[in-house]
């Protein structure tokens, strides 16, 4: 399998670039944010728990999130050539669990694609997206919390994956196609 992590702050373009990577490499998309939004829309118990965190811009606790991801991997593995993990991992504990889960299945992460975008641009993009996305967490107050959580809890993963030689830094400003070309030349497949 060919497994990628697409990494970056909220609004850095992970979802958009994932779609292009799926088209080019035939990969299976696992967006943990989307899995949670589907649970909320279905009105499930898990959705109610998830909503209480997402609406505040907080992270879902690691143990719950890891279990949700393991279920998705098991559900999708039989039909997959490889995964794009979008929005996971967001903590070092999640990264360690991801490595463990993949190793158990004889798999590994090929590359971590890090989309790097300055904060003022992220804020601008997310506020604009909020006007059309209908996402409850795309409002200025929650966006501020999400960016804060990103900087304090998630961005240390950049160094974590750099140390493993897996992190590919991608300049995240420019057109969608320009950014995709940078990604494709970094992963070189
Ligand atoms: P996203 O669509 O990736 O921006 O995720 C939306 C929200 O879902 C986040 O702000 C978190 O509240 C929650 N979420 C998604 N993925 C994770 C994760 N890996 N760990 C914890 N919370 C997550």
C-alpha cells in the first residue's frame, strides 16, 4: 500500500489537495473531520459526543479518535491501494498509534505532506469558507480556537516527522494546481 498523511493547519488546503491526490494515485481518503461530521448528521451517540468538542474548536480525545480511525482502516482496507490520512494525526500520541496500527498490518507511512500557510491567510480562507460550507466550526471564534490548538498541540508533529525523514514541506500559497505540482514532485511517484 502507498499511504500518505496530508498535514497542515485548518484551511491549509488538505481536503482540496486530497481530492487531487486521490485522482492521481487512486488512494482512499480518510478524513477524520468528515467521519465525525457524518456521525453528527446521523444523530448517533458518537456524533453527540463529537459535536460537544467540534463546536468549541477542541480536539476529540485521543483514545476515542484512535478507535474511530482503526475502525475506518479495517472497514476500507479490503478495497484500498493506500490511504490519505487527512486530519489525523493531530497529536504525537495519535501519530504513535497510527504507526503502531499500520505496522500491525504490515504497512507504513510513505510521506507526510505538510501544507505551510501563514495564519492571516488561514483565517481569511476559513471565514470565507464559513460563508458557504455550513460548517458550525467555521465561525471566527471557533476558528481562533482551532488555530490555537493547531499551534500548541498539532504543529509539533512537523518536527516529529522531520526527525523520521518523512516530512515534505510544501509552500501552500498559489493556485490549487501549482500547489499540487509541488506535492507531486516531492513524493516523486
Ligand atoms: P477537520 O475537518 O479536519 O478540520 O476537523 C474538524 C474537527 O473535528 C476538528 O476541529 C476537531 O474538533 C475534530 N477532529 C478531526 N480530526 C481529529 C483528530 N485527529 N483528533 C481530534 N479531533 C479531531
